[in-house]
C-alpha cells in the first residue's frame, strides 16, 4: 500500500521533480532494497555478498511505489501539437530561471510557425526587434531567413522557428552556457512536440548546443546528424539535424550565401522538396 507522505516532504519532492524536469530528466526509477534472505542465500561470490551487505546497511527512502514514472509535463498525452505548444508556453510562464530575465529583456520569445512542421529552424537568441515583437527572426536577419525559406519553395508559415534561448541577451551578446542550459529543456519539449523531420541549426551557438559538440561551424556543416530529445515519443524516429550559417552572419559575410544554399539543398533533397525554377537558376 502506498505510503502517505507528509506535506513538507511532498513539497520538497515536488520541487526536486521540477528541478530535474527543467534539466530534461523525466523518468525516475527506485531501486528495491535488498531483502535479508538475499544475503544469506549462497552461493554468492564474496565481492557480490559485500556489495549486497553495503546496500542493506545503507539508509533507503521509505517505499512509495515499486516504479515511479514522472509524466507530469502538461503536454504529455496531448494529441494536438498546437495545444501542446501552448501548454509548454504556459509552463514556461514569465520565466525568471536565469539572469537574462533581469538583464533588460522586454518579453519572452517562445517560437512560431507550423506546429506540425517537417522543417524546424533553431537560431541563437532574440535580438532587439524580436524582443520588441515577441516573435523570432523578424528583423533584418529574419527577412533574410524568410528569403532562404522562400528559395527552398516553402513559406515561413510552413516551418517552425525557435531559438536556443528565449530572452534577448544584453547587447545581443552570445548566450552563456548556463543560460543555454536553463532554456534547453523547453526547446527540447518544443522539438519533441513538433517532431520535425529536419532541424536546421543556424549558426555556431545553435549547432554546438544542440549537438553538444565544440567543433567549428565549418567542421559541423555538410552532413546530417541524428537528433532526438530525451523523453520524446518512442514512436517518433527523431529528426535529422543539419548545420548552416546564421542569417545575421550572412548579412556581414554575403560571400557565404552560396555555401548556405548548398546546406539548404541537402535539406531539400532529404525532404523531397524541389526548388522553384527561379531559385534553382
């Protein structure tokens, strides 16, 4: 019979579960205590007997259930991706989980686009225009991204767009590691909800954080990576992830647009998209 927990312990457990959930850890399993009979039932090798004796003498938590699976995320079990994304946004709230909340951000920039998109773009973080309007990629870099999407034969409304961090870093600086890690669980939940076929990481910050690799952008480009957030639907095979230059970088270095088009063509081939004739020419 499940043990009834004291209110203070319940609150402490709930807080700890929330902490792990924000780290992207959703499932927890409790190891059973070793029964005394197990220790006296030979034939165990001496080292195994010693390990079991140590486990027996350890202080174990009171049993709550044989298996505790944390599926308390609000979007769990929600079939409609649009509704699930709204629930994730509500769970994010007016986030104050990292220092960006106190460094001048006007509003959270969550994500936008088709909740069932086959193609998802992930950038670095909001800029001034995005912070003002509450939507990713609406400034000059956003206009270039729109042109890139159009050149692929798609419309902005057909894809999903998000960023590694959802608050503008002051002065448009690169997001710091702790800021990226704090925001990452919500991005992973967005990806797991949209379940795209392909994710395009725009720029080094997005690529390094999504792939957990510290290679240069040049080394990461030109190939696909398998990508699937922890806790995703087991029936979803995951996405293929490609890396290319950030539109803001292309505004400064337009000579790299040709290389970016090669990356996008790789994505188009995988998705079976044929470029409009004008773009192809």
